[in-house]
C-alpha cells in the first residue's frame, strides 16, 4: 500500500509539471491590445471572452510599468465599471517568482492582464521562473491572457524589445528600411508563428515590422494599432476595436543588399478592422 506521504509527493510532482509542455493546443485565449486608450467595448469584450463566473477572479501583473500602482488602479477601475468584481494584483520581483503560493494565485486566475511599460523589464522578472510556467499553465488550461502595449509585445516567442539592434547616435534608428535594425529578444511564447508590434499605425512602425519580417520570414508580422485588440483562439484571430491590424507574411525572393537594404518582389498583406478575422498560418 502506498503511504500518504508518498502519495502526496506523487501528486505534487504531477501538479507541478509544466502542463504546456506537450499538452496539445491551449484551451485559453489571448487578448492583445495595441496600446493607447482602452474603450469600454474593449474591456467588455475582454471580460466576455474570459467567461468569468462569480467565483473567478482577474489578476493584474504590472511589472512592465514604472508606475505599477497607478497602472493597476487604472485597469481595475475599467474592469469594475464593466461589472467585474474580483480583481487582484501582484507586482512580482525576481525573488517573488519562486513563491509558490503567489505563483499559484496567478495560475488560478481566469483572466490575467499584463500592463504596458517596458516589455524587457517584464521578461527580466518572469523568464525562466515558476511564474513563467504558471502563466503557460493558465493559458493551457483555459485562462485568457491579455496585455496592452508592452503587455502585447511579450505575447510572441520572438519579442520586439523596442530598441535598435545597433547602438548609434542616429536620432531615428528606424528611419530606413534595412535588415537587422530591430533588437529581438525572447518573449513569453504564447504565439509561436507570429511576432507582434504595437501602437503600430499611430507611431508609423512600418520599417520596424518589415525589418523584423526580413529577419524572421517564416513568421507572420502583426502590427496592432492603438485602441484595438487582437483576440486569438487556437489558429483564428479576430480584430476588436476602433482601428486596424496589419498582417504581413511570406516574403518571396527576399534579398539583402551589401548596404543592408531589403527587397522582396511579393508578400502576403492583410489589413483588418473590427470583427474581421484571419488565420495565423
């Protein structure tokens, strides 16, 4: 007969194993906001798509922000105005990501919201941690993972850091459409077959996204504008909000000149507005 202690150890090992590893397609959804103002329509859609029950709660993770208290209060007020009742927040530092009780409270949240700020700050805290695993487990098990601005950038496996790849004194490092002008780092990896940029049309980030596509031509390059979200469920993406989402993929005859300029003779290009859908691959 198995003793209670041994049984407890076995159960602990099973529940702590990363569910996202080989666990099949995630049951959860992604709600990726391009920054800017979050209208009431966006907030209500986020809550609706998370399928919150009266016993569920929202978890806000403000680690990207330099003003975590203010960032949390702002989104919490919007959630409350749209009818959400149970809202929690944890501003993790690196040491706290090993606190299994805190990490478990993130894993059990039905809606997890990642604020804007600096995506590099967020990843420096979360990468290779128990919290990283918990976020993937939550997504795998059916939670909705949402993020705005920096919280959008972290969604993809290849993450645009917001910095130029080469430090120089150029006041506009993205002013030319050249290869390898964008610094890329590791994101959360919820999106494996796409890379995301935000504030896209409002800040004219075309050269940044096109240069990234040239570096990763097998990925879809997605630019999400302000006040607009991309809802991702399995392989389907739906636009929600007031502006647009641009998708560029499959560059053909891609070449890079000796001076670094990019060329291709054909590319798949899509521009989508509210309620329009497209497949990610």
